[in-house]
């Protein structure tokens, strides 16, 4: 098997990619499995309806399967998959013309520690502060803190320079600091 620039040497993921390119659905399931939950969480944070999120994740998986032959190892597979998910989200909004402000995540379904009122109140303060961020700011926070993408990976997914991401995150942190201090 040939070596690829981004990953440098043969890895389990590369073998799964090659097997998927040859039509092996089991290899595809193994390849995508570590990312499905992250992708779904990202998608569901960008839409308000779980049915829409399910449709978009299915379209994302189908797009990854159909376009695996075009994956060139120029970025990590994870970054490439998130780029496809972001494009499927854009397709969804173009088709539905639902341009409303989107929440970062569904905090109502986030488990809260039992008998820990302070932690619960802190979570409510954070939820309230996040509601004051724009959709693009929420997306950036989601990609970093919930999806675990690096600034470099986000740069690829969002197609913006790393410096812009750092600047935006600095601004977001300042905004959240002010909002959280106002919450008490």
C-alpha cells in the first residue's frame, strides 16, 4: 500500500479507507464509527429538529461513502468528514431556507449531576451565555469543545485561516467572560 502525505505511513484508518474504496461496507462502518457521534452532535447542534438532524447525518454518511474515492489524504479523515457534514448542513439550509438562530446544543437533555445545585446553576448560566452568541460563534465553539477539532482542522472545515479562528475564539471568550460575570 502506498504512503500518503498527510498521514505519513500505513495506518488502520488508511487500510479501512482503501477497503471502503473497493466497496467494502463493513470497512466503511469501522472507518466511520469513531466519528458518527461527533458528526451527529455537530449536526444536531446546528438544526432544531432531531428528524432534520437524522436526515442530514444520513446524507452525510451517504456522501462520505459515495465520495471516498476523492479523499486525497490532504487533511485527516475526520476533518474531511466534518467538511462534508458542513456542506450537507449548507444544502439543508439552502433547500429549506431556515435561517434562524441556532442553539449550540440541547442543554435540556444534558444530564445534570444529582444533588449538585451549584453545578446545575453554572450549567444554566453557560446555556444562557451561549444563547447570546451568533450562529457562527456557536458553530466555532461546537467544533472546538464538543467535536474536538483542532484549530487546523477547523480551518480546513470552515475554509478560513487559523489566525481568524484564534481571533474569533479570543473574541468569543471575552464575550462569554462578560456574559458569565453578569450572570453572577
